[in-house]
C-alpha cells in the first residue's frame, strides 16, 4: 500500500499533523511572540515586492485555481531538484546554501548531487535537515523532540572508532578533550538538555540509520531500513557508543547522567537498544531518505509498539521525497542563496530541452 501524495500548497510545507499535547502560555507571552512574527511577515512581504518584477518575467500565465497552484508548485519542486543536483560545467563547488544567522555552515552543489537516485546521501544534507527540523514551529519539535545534527557524532566516530573508550581510564572519552569541537556550535544545549526525546542519525560503513533516545523512560531505539534486529561486532559497539555520547552531550549541557554508577572498565553500562520493525528500503542507497523521513513522521506513541505503523513507500514516492528535501533546504527563508535557487529554477522553464538529470554510480 502506497502513501498518497498530498497537495502541496505553501512553500515550503512540512506540516506533520501530529498532536503531542497542549502547552499553556500566558496571554502576555503570546502577545510578545506575535510582535517578531509580524515584523518577519512584513519583512518577507517587502522582500517579495522587491523581487516581484525579477520573478514575474519567469512565472508565465497567472495562476487562477488551486489545481494550477499545486501543479505550479510540483513543477517548481522538480525544477529546483534538477537544477541543484545536476553539475553544469565545473561548478560543483558553487555555494547553494548558507545560513543567514551567522553560522557559517555551507553546502555546495556537490553535496546536493548526493540526492540523486543511486547515491549515498551526504552528511551535510542530513546536518542541515536536522537544524531545519529543530526550527519547525510545531508541538513535536518545539517541546518534545530534538534532532541531534550528525556532524559531531561523525567527528568522534572518525577519531576514536566505535570503541570510544580511553585506554588510560577505561571510561568513555570526555567531550571537552575531543577534537573538532566547533561542530558543537550547531547543537542547541538547552534543547538537548530539556527534550524528552533525542533523534540521532548516524552514518557508518556507507549506511544511515536513526537512534532515538527516550530520556524519561531511559529507553533506546534503533530505526534501521536494512536491519530489524541487533547485529554482532561493530553494531553492538556503535549502539553503546551512541548511547554514551548522547548522554555525555546531555551532561555537558547541564542534565543529569543516565548512568550515575559508571566506574572504570564498566563499558557495558549503557542502554541496550530495541530495534523497531520498520519498512525496508527497496534498494541499496535510499537509507538516508528513510532516516530523514523517520525524523519527519515518527512520534513518541509509535516507539512503544512492536511494529512501526507507516505505509510502504514506492520508488516514485522516494524520488518525490528527495525532491522535497532539496526544495525544503534551498527555498528555506534562512538560506542566503534562496533567491538564486528560485530564479534558477524558474529559468529552467524556458529551456524545455534541458539535458536529463545525471545519476551517481550505484553503491555496491
């Protein structure tokens, strides 16, 4: 059974429709929140007027019906994906994404070419999507769930491997002594300290999967589109590695440790994960797409069930997800290069004979 493709209205739109309970706020707090929102809205309106003439010349006929709006949005999504994932000449190092807020995390065209069918999703794409998910203004990401950007975990794993044990002390390494601490700049310590659930995507041996830490109940879950049960060897080490690092990150942010009695050589003092039975990827390369989609739709009530109730995705739907993620990133209001992406996507409408999308080699 396939997931039905919904209508896509505004740009971008990632409404999960998940109810995580109400949060009480005073009227004064709500009024304070309205003020910056109104300023942001006015700023966006001014920007639209400023760019109006430039964009209008590429828009074509006026859109008159909701059906035409949906068709236009789908067309723009495909054009955006095609423009971003197709190297043209020697511009694979062209900058396509950068946060306006001063965090100089950038993504170039070669990062986005990892979104074509047959390619391994680049860590930069997952890093950005985690940050964008965390900024969504819904009950899930605002109050209960925090996506841990994978760059820091990746740096630790590259430096120390899955053992993650200091041979001098017999204990896991301390974060303060680790290299590349600048990756922590993209982690919200307040959210990682207070969120009941942590989502932690991880890439190892050309495969993505998702860890979910239930802090309140001290439970640990694995959502893996290839494996439905624990594996021996490195995977068990990685499970222990992930639970320890996530706990250390929480402690560094001011939370209490989940392993208060850990002593020297007690390397097994970690959470044993439960593997949630999820639909399996139909190929050897879409694990990254599955991980991003898991973070999008998973809620806490599903984790306690034996099987994860999600419909199986077809190849066409997986391709649509790739397009939506690229569009979500490039058309985000905080992308410094947003208008470049919109303009370039629109210009593709004027070149019907544009060469077909290139494909990266399939992973073995």
